[in-house]
C-alpha cells in the first residue's frame, strides 16, 4: 500500500512578515511535532520565512493559531504576537468577546 502524501500548499509568502523569497520560506508546525496533539494537517502548519522561524523558536514571536478567512494566498489568517502586539486583536475580541 502506498504511503499517503501530505498536503502542503505551495510556498508563496511568509504568513508573518510577507517575505516572498521562496528559498527563505519554511513550513512550521504550530503545535510542535513532539506534542501528542500535533498533526501533519494543513491546519497545524504555517509558512514562515527563516527570520521569523528563528524568532518563533527564540520566543520573540508567539503563534496562537489560525482563523479561516478569504485573505490570500492561503485563505486564512495566522494569529501571532510579535513585540508584544497581536496582529489580530480585533478578530480575537470579536470572536471570543
């Protein structure tokens, strides 16, 4: 039986800073692979550039999760906090009150 291929979209730009140099883009698991609840689903993977990836692992950027959206190119919004500022605070307040 053939191994099922993971779905990962084409890398277009960093979901944090917008970097579009494809060679600098990485896939990053939102819930770390070492955790039981981690998956290989697209809902647990984000596309980020090498610089943002380093900042995530240095705890200077905190990724909270994803909201479905019509925002291109990935049709979702990555919710994160960088330099103490959340990029989608209004969306969080509206959703969770």
